[in-house]
């Protein structure tokens, strides 16, 4: 899975979110791990939800950095 944060993409989703690509598919999730758009399948979506719950504070900090034009910190993978 590849996770991307496009902080400038606020027209469609209007909230902090991530884009996830997996096996040729893409979905958008809020920082709580809820699907906003797309479909990765149940297993992948559960993993993303778990990762978001585990890394919620880091994801929110990354969004704040991006929104203020600062470099994004690395967010660790799921344990």
C-alpha cells in the first residue's frame, strides 16, 4: 500500500485526508480511517483504519505541517 497526503486537495474532500493506492485501486480516507471515496476491499480498508487509529496524532501533525507549507514528517507504518 502506498499512502499519499495531498494537502492542496480540498475542493472535493474539504477535510484532512489521505489517498491510498493498493493493487491498482485508489481510495480516499479521512484521518480517522473512514472511506470517503473509492474501494480497496474490506481487508485493505481494515488495515488503513487500524493504521489511522494507531497513528492519528502523527497524521494530524503531518496535515498541519502540510497546510502551513512545512515539510511533511514521515509517519511510521502499522506495527
